């Protein structure tokens, strides 16, 4: 039986570590609840994995309030994007809002996790300290990056456009919560990373060095994910979660003033900083052809840049059976 959450579907108390042992341990206590085995089972509770502290991962906390059917939702917060995919494969969580880049990397290794809907575009920034006015000024300087991320792909593409490679800078691998601290203490002179470190750094005197959204991968970043096993066993539940995700996304787009204070209460921090960060991402729930093409472009670039040996087929990354194929107006 899954653990029961509060009426607001708050996160389970303990964060899940990234080791296989912790995943296996939690897998024994957290999973979807159904009446038995097989495709016709009625799923009553679905666990949703997400990352804590980043506003573009917040939607699952609101699923319970905007559910389109009878499924109850529990939210599990993990520490890294790869850990989300590990949790999906182990059955620790049923679905997740997570990294499309990590999903592509997993698919290239034969790991069967699929993007079943978009979740959030953008949420990235390329920030530099005072005195760095051009990407070429980064030569020999420490630059922060997030491994296995779309931001790392964009960093390499922008360096290439400036006639540089990662060999021309001193790369510093950081976790998502550490970028602002590394920037403010001078450990890095620039970084290309996700929010909220971007907004914190800009508020502390950093400047935007270049837009991260002008490459062929566009603003693609975060998606709603499910394992192939869960899709095969519970397609009706996946459809209901996708519908709930779409309803939640529509609500969030139109009612930021209502849910932003709840986000601050859940995560802690400065509401003004989160508001600035929210201006830098675009919620969506479709799987439009353009979006699918951008995911394919991301996979191709990951192969070209040596992040994966071979780009997986798009059908191994995306399942278009559940989400709308319509093109969003602001995509």
C-alpha cells in the first residue's frame, strides 16, 4: 500500500537518495495502488516524482486539486534528474516531472522511460560576473555547468558559435542548488544553469551573457515521464495523469498569484525571486510536432557532442499517445 499524503498531496517526508539501495528500499513502500495485476486494474493512487526547489517542477504538488478523475496523487521529491529516471524504472515512483535530456541519455542505453507530455520550457540562464561582456571573455575562466542537462548542451553550442570549445574554459560541475553560492563566492565567473540560481545571480549583480533559447533545441527542458512498463500495464491511468497535468498546467498559467505563495511555503525562499524565475519559463502540456522535433534535435546534438554514443529513435524517447498534438500559441 502506498503511503498516504495530506489533502494537498505534500511531499513524502524524506528525500530519496540516488543510490540503488535507497531506490530499492523505497520501492518496497511506494508504488501505484491497484486492485491487482493486469491492464484492467483500477489504479487508485499514483506517485509522482519531482525535484524540489525549482519552480518549473512544482506542478505535481497541485495535481490533487485539479484531478480530472478519481486517482489520488502522492508527490515524492528527489535530488537529481537521473535519480528520477532510476526511480521510474525501479517502480519507486509511477510517473515523474523530469529532465528530457536525462531521458534521452537513458534511452541511448536501452532504459525504457518515455516523455508522455511536456511540462516546462525554459527555466535556464547564462549569467556572468561584471567585466565579462562576451562569451570569448570566458577563455580560461571557471564556468559552472549541470551534467546531463539541456543547459550543458546549450553551453557547448554557444561556445561553438563563439569559436570556442569546453577546452577553452575551466568547467566546474555543480548541482542545481549550488550555482548561486558558487557564483556569489567567486568559485565560478559564469554559469549556464537552471533556475532559481539564475534569478538569484541576476539579482546580485550578474548579467545575462547570452540567451540560452536561440539554438535549434529551442527552450525544451522538462517533461512528464513514465516507464514503458507503467504505460503498458496502466495506459488508462497514464491518460488520466496526463489530463490532470494539462488541467493543472492551464490553472498555473492563469493563476500564478494563487499558487506562488503556496510554492514559497512548500520550498521556502524569497517570493520575489521565485516570481522573477517564473518569468523565465513557459508551462505547457502538449506533445506538438515542433516540440517532438526539438527533442530529436536535442538527441542529435547530444550524440554529436559525445554525451551519448548514438541518438535513440524518437519513438524510444516520446510516446505521443496521450497528450495533445496541437501547437501552443507561445511555443
